[in-house]
C-alpha cells in the first residue's frame, strides 16, 4: 500500500487583514517556519483552522478571529471528526502518516477521530513557543544542508 505523509499545520492568531490563500493569511514566525519545514518534508500539507477545519494551502480564506481555546470541548470532538473525514475523503486507499504541527487543543480531537486509522506524529508536542521556533530553525537548516 502506498504511504502518504500528511502534515497538518496549526493556524495562528495574527492574520492579514484581507482574504488570502491560507499559506499567506497567517503571519506569525511560528506558522511560517512550520509551513516551510512541512513543505520540504511531507507529501501533502494542510492548515488546520478552528473555524475552517482542513484548509488547502491555496484555498482563499477570509480573516477571522477564532482559536480552538474559544471552542467548547464538545464542539472540538465534532471539529476533529470533520477534519478527519476530510482527510479520509482526500486520501483513500493509502497508508496515512499524519504529522500534526499544532498545539494539543488541535491535535487531540484529530488523533481521537482517526484512532487506529493512521499513524500520528506530533513533532512539536510538549515544546514551548521558543523551543518550537528553535527546533524548526534547526530542522530547516539541517534540511538545507542535505540538499545537493
């Protein structure tokens, strides 16, 4: 069975003040660094958004003000199921390796929804923002050195 490496990059609070493709809408250094690494390491990359769920990088999104911490826990379960269903629809008949580059509020509902139906990895788990940024810088630098 074909293996597909899927990266899910968490959205960020600060955004552009106009509609833009998801890859450009989110403006934090953490988002930009995570996206840069994900695009070099994975077959497919999506943004996971508290409001828009699973978002393709080129999908145009209006600015919004919602983070998972604002979403009731019961709705997080539904959100996770909807994100997982979108992944299943887009990636059928493959072995899914899912890398979640987001906080636990985003990762847990997805992991629970896809339990036993994919292999999940959370490279940034248990790291604070500063640690995440340093780890991402190190990984991006290592990837750049590996290229011929």
